[in-house]
C-alpha cells in the first residue's frame, strides 16, 4: 500500500491502439491512412503477436502501439487543506488533427507532469501506461521535460521509476499480484464505483478505425474518474484520508462530474447516474 498523499496528484489513464506505421516499417504493409489499410495493419500485428480463434486480438508490445489519448484528474491540496480537482483531457479537442497527433499528446503529458511533478496514480500503470509513454516518446525523439529525471537518492526528489518511493502509485500492485489482481472494472464496480459502462477496452480499436477519437477520449475520461475514486477509497483504507476527508473527496468528484456534464460531456452525466445506482446497491 502507498505511504503518503502528495499535495499535487494526478490520477491518469492512457488509451492506445496498434500503430499502423509500425506495421509498415516492420512488415512492409502499405499505410495510406485509409481505414482498410489500418485494419490490415491491426490484423497483421495481432497475427504476429500469436492471434488464435479463441484470442483474435492478443496483447501487442506497447512500443508497437500508438497513444490515442491520456486523461486524468489533477488534484491540488492548498495550505489550508482544501482540495481542488480538474479534469485534464489530451487531446483537448478531438476534432483537431494536429492536437490528436501522438507526438502532441505525449508532449502535452510530459510537459504537464514534468513541470508540475505531481504524484502519479494509475492502474497497472507500472506495467503498461508509463512504459508506453516512455517508449513512444523515445520513438518520436521527444524531450521528457523533466519526467525522466531521477535524483541521486529516492528521498531527494521526484522519481517516477523507483519502486522505493511513492511518486508513482500503481493501484493494481497495491491490491494483489498475479492471478488475484482484479481488473479495474471488477474492483471498482464491487466497490460501488462505475467501471465499464458503454465501452470496453477492446472496443477502442474499433472506435479508432471509425475515426471516433471523441468517443475514445470520453471513455478515457470515465476511466480517469474511476481510477481517482478507487485511489480515494484505498487512501481511506490506508489511513491517509480521514472519514471526513474521504467524504469531501467524493463530493469534489461529484461536483467536477456535474460541472463537466453541464459543459456538454453527456457521458459524464451517465457516469454520475451509474455511480448513484451502484452506491444504492451498496
């Protein structure tokens, strides 16, 4: 279990798909940007990863995938103890092709996190989310903007790559190891927190083929809220949030969901309704 809560914290989630450009460079497939060519690239990469009838879409190494979106809840605690939450979505505008480009998505994340150096909170993020960010940033030749900087000793500064500190909290590793590690959807839902609602992770590929980056971002935002709510529940268990602070955290999340829904994010109204439904079952 993690040991402390940093005054600035970022609960985040990453969505990605197989990279058609990787299929072109590794396997000689033509990448003209068309949905059919992209689908062909996906199928080739799944085949190379050992696709079988019972598992047609196996895990593909993260360096061979492209990041589509990164979303998170930025939490900041003031000197008086008050907490403010902000929803961060990259790309901010899913209709802008330049902002949707992978280098832009990665660069925005690295600048934000490298500059503010919040405590990172993810789910299976040590095995997947952080590695794909690092690997794909290297593929594109990007600067980490301080994200990759490591102090001489763990207690002398932020270190997102050390297992000795808590600047990167992987909630999955705090819960279990191996076959008993729950999926985010499982542990969240039975805890009264919305997991998957209208979209599951394996549908992101289909949405990408349809050019529905907006729906991928919407799905990503929901997972970011789920990750943050699970973090708060685990922080309460660890004694890092009092009963009062935990209740205030949930109210702050509810307020952010309500505000975001009122600004046109209808999927977050659905998320809020699902949260109420699950809480009633508890």
